[in-house]
């Protein structure tokens, strides 16, 4: 291959299909690349874990270990592994004459023939549309390099698998034959590769306006660069896209405070606009009063934290199942009475659910409202616990039937503060109404970080003293969630 011919990898091909401008930035403007957020790094780590198990599924094989950038060496090592008679080659690499190159998770020999199957491993629980584009570029690269390719197979997680004892890799993975779908897209790959290589060769970035494609199938790394920045409380907060946004922009209206009173909006949108225009809290006293009258003392303010690992860690769990490992409970026996705090956090390396359930049932009493923020989540966890531990199902159901959702008055805009900025999440509502209680000052400030750090402890990926710090920070974070519910209820009582 001539040195002046650029190459395009599979990930760059998918990036370019989503947006040629994103591909151009990736190749020409490394200074714009954002730091890898912790959540993304956690995904990479989980993907690596699944990839290792996929190799074990095939039992024997040789891995091509060259660095990602050493493409020519990886191609040569792959050819040598083929010549040496290996039947499973992990991370095999090939390039087509047009510059498209790709790795494949498993290059699998078909019997005694000269044909090969391409097996691509994904953490998903099914075949997605962009996977087909992914595999089409792979097939194009390997066929172009002279390989006789039979099937294109997607190896994904089977979310119906329930762990019992050691991991059963044959049951954990599903092998989906995608040859037909992939072959139907092969005719387009030549044109796409040529067009994207032209993009890479350009000196100037392509002219692509931001839009819905910036978030599908993935949120682009460069949204912070491409998307216009808006002042606080702009019309984009109310209408991110669509005809209403366009109608306002056509009239040079960019701030919510400038929206005329006769502009057609839903009731919820009108509440938000009024709050922005007046700077005042908006409330519907009758609706708030009705909500407060529905509460029955004693009150139990409850919140759960969960992990959802791709590979089930415990018996009676499925891939990606939300497994609760912690709860916080504030209990108030009478209105304006003292509030007691109970908490549970499993610090063992075993299934946290049995102890979680027993402590939960013991401390939630048998009567009184159980207040949660986003009831659908806690109720679903209780339903799954009841399914997996049927002896506790009646008691868990009784707790669920007592649940009252504190999210509802805020989501329905029966109570709205201009500083909520259009969001009813606890992270937005709490600092708006209770300014001294914030999440951005906590060591752990969101559920995703809580789950990842807890998983690191479970897998002993952190030293013991670090694990202890994580446990302390988890207690603070989860405790703040239920104390937040207590404080927001106080705010509501104070307004009516």
C-alpha cells in the first residue's frame, strides 16, 4: 500500500457514517477531543471483561497483540497465524486495497475448508442497526485482503440467562447469524469508504449543521464544540428542536423571558415560562395540598443504589439486572417530629440482596407512606427481588403498595422553581429549593459513579483502604438522597 493513501478503521467508518464532520475532527483536530468521562471508561472496562469471556467460549486460540496503531504488524501477525494453522484467531486484522481496515474479535476457521467466519463480540443484548454497518466494513476489509469469508456472526449477551453456580458461557452468549443483513449492505461500503477518505483528505472541515444525528446512534464527542452555546434560560431549554423552536427563532426570540403570552404551549411549559419571567416559584396550592393529604404517618423516606453488570456476578441474577446493594431510610413518626436514619450497605463480596431484603422489611414497618423519588425504579427492584426470593415477595409487595412518588408534584409542575431549568430530577430540584444541599460538592454525586465504584470494590480492583473510602462516600451520597426527600416535603408543607 502506498504511504499517501490514508486508511480508515472500523470505528472511524462508523463515526463518519454518523457525521463526516466528526470524522474530520477526529483525524485533524486531536486538540478538540474531550477527556474520557469515567462512565465511558467503565464501559470500556466492561467491554474488555466480556471480550475475555468470549475468547474463553472458543477455548483455544491465538491473540494478535500488536498495538492499535501498529496496523501493518498486526496484519502480518494475522497472516502468520493463518499460515501456522490456527483455527481461532483473536483480534485478527486485515486491510482492503482501498484503505479500509478492521480487527475482528474472533476469526474462526470453517472445518477443513479455506473459509472463515467473522465473529464480532458486543455487550448488547441483541443486534442493532449500526452493528450491521460495523460488520459490513469488517467483511469488506477481510474479503478485500483475500480471505474467503463465509458467515458474519454477532456474538451478544443473552439477557435471559440466569446464573447458577459457575458462569455457563454457552448460555451467557447468543451467536446471531447476520450474514444476510451484512451482505445486503456490502454494495454500499465501497462508496462510503471512498467518500469518507475524501473527507479525511480535505484541508477544511465539512459543513454539517448540528441536529438529531449528533445523538444517534451515539452522542458525538464534539457536541460541545459544534452546538451553539446558549445563555441560561434560553428557548432551547424549553424546545430543544422542532417547529415551536423554529417559530420563536424566526421572530428573533431567544430567551424564555421574551416568549409572548399568546404563544401556544402546554400547561407545563407555561409554568416554566412564568417562572422565568417572574423569577418566582410557581405553585398550584390545591394540587400540593391534595398530595400532602395523601400521606399517611409514619413516613419512610427511601432510596436504593444498584449495580447492573453485563456479566451476572451472583446466583439468581441475569445480565444487566439491577442488583440493589444499598438503601437509605429516614423515618418520621409524626408531622414536624424528629427524623431517624437507618442505612444498609453490603461491604461483603457476596450477593447483597438477602441481607438487603431482611433489613428493609425489618425497618419499613407495616403502615405509613413509603416516600421515594421516581417510584417506577424502586418498585421494579422490589418486584425483581420478590421474583428471585419468593419467600419475601408478599412483604416486598406490601412495601411497594405503600409507595408515594415525590417526583410527581415536581414533574407535573405543581411546584416549580426557575432554578430547576426545566428538569425535575432530584439533582436539579434539591439545590433550587434547598440551596445549602448540593450534589456537586459530594465525592460521589450520581448513581452511575456510585455503581461503578461499588463494582470496583466487589471485584477487588481497589486497595482495601480505598474501598473503605468508597463505602464512606456511598453512605453520604445515598443518605443525602433520602434527607433531600425529607427537606423537599418540609418545603411543600411550608408553601401551603
